């Protein structure tokens, strides 16, 4: 990727982080940690890769995205807002009773949301159905999903993994946001799902491991996924939970908590400094 | 009309028939295609049939995903695993986003027979009825089952259909017309109304004969759509006859009986007695003695009708 484009996408990723933080702060609740960890992946998909049109969010042959780890809704909402599906200002209505921005993604009311999600383990199955449907329709479109590392403790993830390989859904790609933390603590201590690579390989998937914050690695993995025939691809993306806000990084207490005013101001200062440096 | 046929047989045949007419119709099963009869569709349209293996939760959400790509998926397994095991998937991935998924659940009720309690779903109307926007249906015979499948295809939104394993008599002729959400008055009467669904419609008609011998005139209503319930028809029956007996192959908690009670309680309160499985699990056995054992009989409906009339 050329440096200027990389710099631009990097800036967008930090703007997405800033929007996600604003949403959580306005709501005084929500899930910042796992939203911040997936900002580069969301940025790459929505600003570089996916065939989508904010003016025609339901067009039949579009690429699809399912946020299987639906609690990272501030991340996807901020991405959709910055991509033009709805005003960025609306992020401040997140989780309010009269807002379209539900606590977890709602496909019925939020432009750009392809699948309702939030109940863990379900999104990847929906993505399988979409990928199968894409093949039946002959549109040649692709389906992308992001799973949580903790989410993979759900048995249904592996039912879906079997299904995707069995039906050779090579138009399906699942990122695993391996940030290493879930609500009750380190994933490795709560219920260790590792090793992801060997598990997905054993289930018949093409497996790629990357740094979730490195846009070059994301691009290379996405291109490798698109080039792989006959198998779905799992991209094991090692990430930092809370990435970009110093006190949230690798701190499990920011899985599902909102910052207080002083903390918010510090986070804004940190994110804005990065954004300014990338202008 | 004397031939007996299980509604699951009619379901499989209907899928294969309508598969030719509706090219977006696809069918999913969870390793039970021989039992649910979706295998008939598989044979006719192998490219539009997807076995999901023994993984019902995944199957329901794959169906949800397919529906977002413009398909009309029928997802089939036993009622126990569709409405029980996969309840949360159905609720969150089909019901909440109101997706156009049709759930064809076979082996509903006690008439599963020999497999026993683990496979005799007596709770599905209850769980499915609590999902906003979910249509819940059960046919009384093969003719109604076929018509129900096409009505489900034409309906834009989630539908749960319960079909039976046990062969039942055909009640309807070729002129039968299915209207989603509308009950059918099978026979008129003024003293009491028998509201039945599925194979209990036959029992209700037999109960009407028993009551007639004692000079009691019973109206019989077939409810193929448990949700949305035909409130007008139920309330008219309440007003006209002043007493109701419901009959279903389901726990008396949560099913048709509950739905009828909910309907009349707020608008035209009359005595409602419920014939069904009385808050128990099923057990193994041949179907006729099981129906007898659990009171799912014409005689019990008739006895309950007399009690209900006394409560007027």
C-alpha cells in the first residue's frame, strides 16, 4: 500500500476510534475495548475493500459484513457514519431510547447494517448463509465477518466453521479479533480457545495470522483470502484491546465500561493528537 | 377422504411441488431429511437443498443469512430442536430482525410415539408464540398442510409450522382454501365451542357427536393459525355459545388453550377448559394408547364440554 493511502486509512481508523469513544461516552455505557481493537480492520474493509454504496445500502450484489462480536457496535456504527451511511453526529444518540443506534447492531433500522447481531456465535452462521446465498445468486460478492476471541468459546462458531468448509464457501472470510481479553479476564484463563490457527485449519479453513493494526498485513491477508479457492479463510488478527487510548489498552475493565468526563477528555486528547499527526 | 396420511408427508410433497413454482425456495435440514420428508425436495432439487448436519442452531441462522440474500429458506428438523434447542437463534436471528425464514418443524406433540419424551415437543407453541411477529401454525390434515406451505411462502416474515409424524385422516377436499390467521368453523352449534388444532380437530369432531347424543350442540372450530389467533371468530364463539373447550397436543400451558384464554379474558370472558397434556412430559408408546393416557380423546373433550357448560 502506498504510504499516503496508508496514512489516510490510518487517520480514518483513529477517527473511527474517536467516534466510537464519543458514542460510548454519550451513552455512558457500551463496549469500547473491543471496538478500538478492530478499527483498522473495519477501516480497510469499508474504505478500501468492500463493494458498498451508502446511497444504496441494500443493493443486491453488495459485499456483506456481519459483526459477529456485536457488542463492538460503537466500532461498526462509527465506521458506517464515517463512510456516509448516516451522520457522524448521530453517534452521540447511541443507546438512547429514541435512537436507531441500538446497543447491538440492528439491521432493520440502521443503514448499512447487514445483519442483526449481538448474541455471540450467531453472526458467523448468518455470514455462512449470506455466502451461500451469494453463490446461489451468482453475484460474485463476498462476505466478511469479525468474531471475538472469547466468542469462539460458543459451540455454534464451530458448527458454522464446519458448514463453511463443507460447502466450500471461499467467498467468506472471518477475522478473529484476538485481543486476549473477555469480560471475566484473560481469555486464556477464562476458557482458552487457543490455538486458533490449528483449530481453523483442522476445520478445513485457509488460515492467515496478522497484526490487526497493521494495514499492510490486513491488505495482504484480504488479498490472500480472495485468492484462495475452495476454502473459507480465517484471519487470526492479534490485536490490542482498547488500542489508541493508553489507559484502556490491555485492560479488561474497559471491555464494557464508559469513561468518566476526565477519562474521556484524556482519551480525546490522545486520539486527536494521533489524528492531527496523520493529517 | 378415508386415506390416512401424516402431515409431514404432505409437507415434504408440498416443498417439492412448490419448489418448481418458486425458484427462491431453498430447504435446509439437520440430518433428518428422511424423517421430516424434506428428502422429497432434496431428490427433486438437489442444488437447492442443504444438509446442515446435526447442528440446529447453526441451521436456523444460516437460514436467516440466506433470507437476507433474497431466498425463502425452509429450515426443518424436529419440533423439539427447532423450537426448543434453537429457540434463542430463532428469537434473535429470525424473529428480532423479522426475516423471511420458514421453520418446518415435524414430530410435534405426543404422537411422535415410541421415541418418547425427549423427542415429543409439547412446548413449541408456547416458545414460538412469545416471539413478536412470528406466525405459528399447525395443520389438521394433509390438504391443510399443503396449503399452509404455500401460504407461508407467500407471507413475508417468519413462520413456524408444526407437522405430525402420525398418519391422520384427511378432513378437507380439493376446494379447501387456506387463509392465514383465519379459523375454520367445521360444524356449528350453540351450547359450547370446541376449539382444536392439529390431530385434535378429528377428536373434537368426534366429541361433537358424543355430545349430540346427549342433546348438546357443540360448535367445532379448527385453528390452523395459533398466532395470529382469529380473535373475531373466538370472541363470536364465546358470545354465541358461552363456553369453550380447547384441544391440542401440547402442554396446557402456553399453547392454543392459553392463547384462547388470553383472547377471551380481556374481551368476552367465558369459561374455557383446556384439553392437552397437563404439565407433564410424554413417554414412549404406540400413539392410540398415548392419546388415551394423556386425555387427548373425544371422550375427554366431551366431558370437559359438559363441565364448561355447567360453569356458564
